[in-house]
C-alpha cells in the first residue's frame, strides 16, 4: 500500500499566532527581590539605561519624564518624576509621589510588575 501526502506530511495550522504584548523598554528582572540584598529603584534605572546604551539622565529626562507627562497630563509637571531640577535622584528610592510616578511608568514600559519592592513604598 502506498502512502499519501497526508500520511507523510504533518498538518499545518496556518491560522495567525497570537503574539504576546511587547514592552517598550527591556523587562529586566530586579535583583534580590524578597531578600535583604534587594537593589534600589535608582540602581534598576541605571541598569536599564545601560542595557539600552544610553546615559541615565537621557533615559530619565528624554524618555521617562516625557512619558509621565503623556500618561498623567492632569498632574503637576514639577512633581512628576524628579525634584529640584533632577538633582535629587535619591528621592526615587523613598516613599513619595515621585517614587510612585517612577514605579508606575517603569512598570508600564517594561511590562514588569512589582517594581515597588525596590523602594520604600511598601
């Protein structure tokens, strides 16, 4: 008995494949979450900038700050991401509105949840 083409070749499903949502920024995994050696949010931002081959200031001022203005147009522009003209990045590790804004925009663009554990928000 001879084999037919249906017996030899597998059946192909040519329906469109559902692609998962893509993130704008790399979804780097935070280091040490759940341990005493968890990295800070500013460290995460520095690693994210390094992964994208840009300076931290470029990532924060040209991307994150502008994205915050688009995502939250009703909030004050001075309290969105940085305080004092960007001279106090340590404020991003605390528990204030700048920290909350930074966590929200980073979670949105990296598609990674739980970045609040890198700060004192919890």
